[in-house]
C-alpha cells in the first residue's frame, strides 16, 4: 500500500493555521546568575522591561555585594510561547495517534485473527488426541490388554 504525502500535509494544516491565528505572545524575563565564594544562585524576575534588567533591581539585598563586585551576570530572555504550545500539542496528537493505532491493531488482531488461530489450535489438538486414542486402542486390543467393547 502506498503512503500518501497529501494526508500528512493535510494533518499538519490545522497546526500551521493555529500558529497564524494565535497572537504572538512572548514570555519575557530577566535572569541573573550570581556567584560568591560558597555557591551560585539564580534569580529570575518575569515580565520586566529590558531597561530594568540590571543586577541592582533583580538581586535581593543579601546578594548585593556580588553585584558590586561584578560577580553577577544578568540576561534578558524572550521566549515565544506559541511555538512551545504548538510543539506540545503536536507531540500529544502524535502519541495519541500511535496509541489509537496500537489499540486498533490489537482489537483487529483479537477479533479477526485470533479466533481463527484458536480454532486451528483446537482442531489440531483434537486430531492429535484422536490419533493417540486410536493408536492406544489398537495396541491394547491387539495385545489383549483391554477389551474396548
């Protein structure tokens, strides 16, 4: 059976439309990494302007000495949450499709193929029993061991 690339493209269409329809929302944050003699601490403040992403506005007073000694590095991060959201949705849809495929495959196997296999097994088993019984009765009757009648 041939696999159509058109069905794959049409499956991706809703996700591409989802990217176009959703507003471009961005998650912004300021992240400062401060080091002292003992350990390293990370401070994050969400929804802040680029101008305010400085050590003295993000880091608490207990760590201000690190700011003065230039042991803190602050960075302004912007993440597009729509791309993350669509990636998660696409992953969930793919896993669900695979689970449905496996479930359908097992259901078809059990309903269609397995009864035939069970019937064949029962028939083979019955044939073997009949052959063994017939051979045993022949041996017993000819040797005079058992009276079958």
